[in-house]
């Protein structure tokens, strides 16, 4: 079945560093791709999404590009802040049925001042 | 105030107890979900309800029993659980019908089974 693989965490960076969190997927069709973020003590919330190949999703300084040729959707941010500390989940949506999302295992990010 | 509210936030129960988790959404959505979040594992989809009808049961053991009385409320009834069922249980909702992908999550119910 469809699956999502994220880079192992935890990831620890200093403030203003460049961030990349890798995500690759396996899917039989052409799924939509998502990044969700979970701040401490909260539920997941959508960060950005891309629905077709070469689309770039962006929000709050984060970006990710849907790369069909490498089946990847890596999350990037040019200059991270302490407030970006959270767990980040890559996900894909299967096109059949209800809005079923398949998630990666999550990557915990800690930003030090 | 979050659009998806889960209660209780924390629950401790013995293996012989019966308890329920409750989820309520105030977003006018038609689809609701239960996910299980365990340490170092991907989120596991448990159940999906679309317009109050169960459309997905992801091979969940029968000791977990969902109930969706209307599009705004979702319950997860728990009985005879095992310690490995200890996890964060997340409820989510979304617009029904065509896939757009955005789920709105509650803050979760942290379950500990002794």
C-alpha cells in the first residue's frame, strides 16, 4: 500500500539555521502531499500542501515541492526560529474513498536560541 | 477555541475497565476520524465516518468500538484494553466528499492502560 518515509529525528538546530526535513513516498497513483505540524500539547495542523507534480506549497516561511521523479516532498525553511520547535509530519492522501491520509512517523525539531 | 474538542484529555484505566473517548466538531464537517499516535510510530488511522456511515475500519481490534450518532460527534468506546493500547488518540474532521486533504485535529486524549 501507499506509505511515507521521513528522515529520522530528532533534529536540533540553532536559530536562523537552514532547515531540511526529508520526505519520500510510495504510491500507486498520483496522491496529494502534505506537511502537518504538531506543537507541544496540541493537535496536528496543516502547514502546507501540493496537489500535483512540480507544485510548491508554502506557508510561514516553509516550502516543499512535489517531485514526482524522485517521489519526494522535502520540507525547507531558510531561517528557523525557536517558535518552529514542533513535530513535523509528512502525509499523502489516497484518491479513493474519504479523505484518508497516510502519515510518516514524524520528525521532532528543536530550535535553540 | 479549537474547532475539534476531545474529552477527556487524559485517561488512566485498568485492563478490565470500560471507558469512552468523546470528540465534537464545530466546523460543520461531514467526515470524522480516529487516529492512534504511539511513540516512534506513524499515525495509525483507525476509523473513518463519512456522513455518519463508517467507511473505514483499519483492522482495529474489537476492544475498540466507534460510534458516530451524528456528523458532529464521534465516540470511541474502550473495553478490555491492553497496556500496548496506551497512546494518544486523535480525533479529526474534514469536509466530506472529494479529497482535499485538510484534516482538522483535536488536541488528543492521552490514554494509559495499566
